[in-house]
């Protein structure tokens, strides 16, 4: 799957901003991205430090652009612009200067001004910091009010999803989504599943209940999200509220949800909250011996993606590859 995604990204060859240049994983990922022809990397940080680290680790950064925030030609323009974006929130000019010169915020300003096509960060910064930079500088995609995430899960169990590939959402961002947010998450994940793998999404709006088998506010929230999808007249098949086994096993779907639109063949699983989503993907990853690609953030006006701070440089390459396909 990684190879397939990388091959698709090569055809686009987008510019990816990597703001955490002080981390050797970023430097190693930049080398791979250019060497394999996946994307044109732009590293943010002090050039002397970055080149020194690259030399010590036998990394070739020839032909890779390094942007130094302290000497960048539009540095003062970025500070002024960020100050005006945030002055109604009570920020001072000095605070704006200090904030915008931080690696992820500066990278987001580069993205805002189209120096690159996408940004990948989070190897050194928390998810909260990455999302904050995105919300303050990039903003939301038109018509979207919810920032969320998805994982691409590649399992050896080929009978599930599309030849063992499923999309899981949201597993990293929204703790307790409302019914409206669940509908937003379903729509964005469906759109991105089409973009990334050219699959027809079959959405399961998951619950501990199937078609009224249990009565509880938690199940009703999922039912309400399905009603919202119906009102929006979405162009993909979905079903819910539905239990996991009925969503992915046709035989069980026949017994529990005989008229199911997805008939036990869901390839996109929308979890009702972050607890279930995060636990679910990690169970499949660890016990199911599956590959988890992500989290991939969705909802920003331009692709801005987060990483786990425990990521490898290969994870950075994979996230950049997937994010290239969101454009």
C-alpha cells in the first residue's frame, strides 16, 4: 500500500514544507522524498545546524531548499500579517513575532503564501500546536466546520474493506463529536478515500447498537448523524447506527441489518467518539498485525498534517505522500 501511494504522489510531485528541521528524522525524510521523486521538500530551520546534522548522519541535502526564518526575505511581512490576524485576540506585536517565528507557525505562513503545497509536522511538536498553527494561519476548508483525522488501515485480512484496506475516522482529534460533526467527518473521509485510493466509499456509522437494538443518547447521536447525511443528499452509500460486526461481515449483516446499504462490506468506519476510534485503530494495528498510515488531518483549507512524536522518518515520508493526494 505504501508503494502504491508513493507512486501516485510521484506523478504529482508537490512541494512539501517540513518545518522541524532541527530533527534528524525530518532531514532523513527530506532526502528520501527527493531521492525517490515523491515530492520537493522545503526544510525550515537554521541552515548551518541542518547541514551539520546531515553531514554527521550521511544525509545528502543537495538540491533541497532550506528556509531560515531569521533571514527569510518576507520575515517581517509574516510577522506583521500574523499580528493583524491575531490582534483582536489581544496579542501584542512582540508576542506575534515570537509565535510566528516558531517552526510550525512559520511553516504554516509559508504554506499560506503558497511557498509549498502542503505541510507535515508533529515529530517534535504536539498535535495541539500543529492544529493551533493550522487554525490560526491556514483556516478551514470552505463549507467545513470540523477539523478531524483519519487512518488508512492495511490489514492482512483481505476479506475486509477493499482487499484489506479500510479508512478509520476520527481517531486523533475530536474527543466527543456531535451528530453534525460526525456527518462532517463522514463526508470528508469519503471524499479523501476517493482521492487517495479511487475507491467508492461505503460508510459505516458505528455504534454499540444496530438499527434500534439499544436505546441510549450515544446511539441516538449516531442515528441523528445519519439523518443529517440524508438531508445533505450525499453521493456515497452509508448505514447506521450499526455495530462493527454487521458493518464488515456480510453474514452478520444479513441477520442484524438485512436491508443494509453496505451489506457488511464497509470500507470506511466512522467511530462515535475518540475513545472508541483511538482504541479501535490501535487494536487493529497491534493485535491485527496491520499497518496504520496516519493520522491524516482533514478539514483545513490546505493540507497540513500531524505526526506522532514517536514517528520514524519513513512515517514522515508516508504522511507526505498521502497528504500530496489530498490536493
